[in-house]
């Protein structure tokens, strides 16, 4: 079976930002379902028939086919058809694009973790006041 080579394109390098948004929407929608994520895991490093993919799930072949079509529309799965037989393989390009988009926000989270670490270090460095000991001081007795 001959597969076309995958070309990766950074999200920010695209000529149409609206297309990038729509593609990311499709990728995140596809990744939102645990069955579809499981299908991607099974395809990692393998090209499998739809029937081989479906055998791992307790849902119908038609339901698995619908999940695969969502993955195909998102660009995460390539399908090669030969008659009625359909072989699926993973295309990691859209995953890379989604990772690049998410990576832009790692700066924000790193800054938040750095601020938290600094604050905790300041709290640990402060001298703690000793508790005054109350020896010999009796507590008042409460009466009902």
C-alpha cells in the first residue's frame, strides 16, 4: 500500500486563519470522545482494517465507522479503500498543529507555577511567631 507523505504546516503559517480555526475545532471535537482517542491509539504505528478496529469495541461496526469518519474529517485518519475493504492509518499532522496551538499557552501556565513557587518560598522564609504558653492560666468554666 502506498501512502502519501505527510507535510506539516504550522498553524500560524497558514494563508487563511479561519481555516486554521475550523481545522482545530474539528481536531479537538474528534479528540473529545474516548472511543476516537482509543482508535487513534490503536492506529499508532499500524494500518488496520475498519473491521479490525471495530472488533475491539462493544459497539456496532456502523458506530465505529461513524467515529472513523469524524477522525477522517479532522484529518487524523487516512482511509485507503479497495472495493469494500477500507484500511485506516494515523496522520499525526493535525495532532502536531493542535499541540503547537496549545503550546502557546504553556508560557501562561509556567508563569503561574513560577509565581506560586515564589509565593510558597516567601511563606516558608517568614519567621513564625511562637505561641504564647498559658501555664497557670485557668480557663473560665462555662455554666449552663
